[in-house]
C-alpha cells in the first residue's frame, strides 16, 4: 500500500490513477480468489462447534455494529441519521483478506476455537453488510418497500448458498473421477469454479462472495486428488491477489487529502475499536459463556475493511463518498 502511495498522484512518480470503477472491478475479481481460498483452508471439523456463534456474528453482529456506529456518527459527528447509518453499514463487516492472512501466516494457536470463528465471521459477514448498504443508499435516494427488502435478503443468502453448494459438489465429483491430462489443469479448473461460484449467483441477485466462500469450504474438506498441490497454488495466488489489492488501494490514496479525513476517521476508528465492536461481542458471545479474553480478541482481531466498498459489488467508492459529508 505504501508503494502504491509512492507511485500515485501525490507520490514521487506521479502516476495519476483515479478510476474507481476499474479499481472496483479489479479488486472484486481478486477478492473472489481470496474468499475461495479462505474457505478452502477452513477445517470444518474445527469450525463446526463454533459455527452458530460465527453465524450470529456475521448477521446480527453486522447490524449491531452498524447501528452503534451510525448513532455515533449522528450524535457526535453531526451527520444526518441515514448517512451516519450508511457509514456504519460500510464499516460493519470485517476484512476477510486481512484476517485470513494474519491468522494463517502467523499460525496463532488461539484457544476456544477463536481462529475459525474469526475466519467464518469474516468470510460470511459481507452479505449482511452489502444488503444493509444497498438498503440505506436506496432509502437516502428514494423509497424502498418491504417486498424489495425481503426479496433482497432472501436472494442474497438463498441463491448464494444453494449455488455454492451445487457447484462445489459438481466440482468434487469431477476432480475425483476425471483424470486431467496435464499437470496444473486441476488448479485451472478450480479457478474456473471459483469464478462461476461468484458469477452465477450475481445473475439472480445472490451474493457471489458467500457462494464462493461456501464452495471453498466444501471443496477444502473433500478428499480430492493432488490436494497439496492445489493448496500450494492457491496459497501463492492468494498472496499475489492481496498484493494487487493493497497496491491499488495505495494508488487511490491522495496523501494531500488525508488531513481533511483524519480527525473524523480517527474518531470513528476509536469508537469501532473500543466501544462498538466490544459491545457487539459482549451481546452475542456472553450467552455462550465466552470468556472475557476471547471476547476482547474477537473485538480487536475483527479487522475493518481498508476500502469496504470494493466488497459491495454494485457500489463504488465514489458513489458512497458523494453521499456523505466527508466527501471533498
């Protein structure tokens, strides 16, 4: 990201890049493989005992975090209620790419199945954040009836889950029963499956990232041939995709404008880190008798998105910023 800022418009090399639409498309494509590999590396045997908590965090956790942040933005920063909630919705999900990268590269031995809980939450909380963002944007610009909201929620989850499961089992049967003629073709085949798992639900208003993540979980827990080679391939490919995303984000940053954003952004970051996220964890994990130290780890290891609008596939950073008082 620092290199991106160095090469960007305000950096030493003055490469002018302000195409948010192109950046959104590139980062969305990269995130398909990050989400797929995140699921592929999840051990369901370890994750199953905490699946209920993870699902609560990825649904109700998003709504509670967004609501608390929206109230803060309205009461403290003076934003209109809906715009404050919009910022809360955009920041309500956790960054799957960062969570997967840190937990797996550092090989942290966290107690109480905290690592898989964080991974499942990060991999599955974007559909709720996406829906909440769409609903609030539409509410600001026009009216949205109950039927539209209900169908959006149904389509995002139902089509995303169903298509992800079907594609995963089809891919598993092919990998187990078809002998690929050349080495590496099975990796290319899984790349195609990851792309299809994203594209097909998107055609019917389903959530492609949820579908891709579920397909990755199912395939990663199957006994498929040459699995070690597939893990090595996606591990390297995933690292390359993460570098691409962070470099692009750096290019989009204008350091000369950072002072304008710094104070409100700092207040929001402090509130999210020390108030909103811990309150959310306390509300949802205390009934499961989660110890305080686990709740604190869950609060602070649930890293925020660097540029969350890239995960809202129908939105662009420019659209969101234009609708808030933080836009220059």
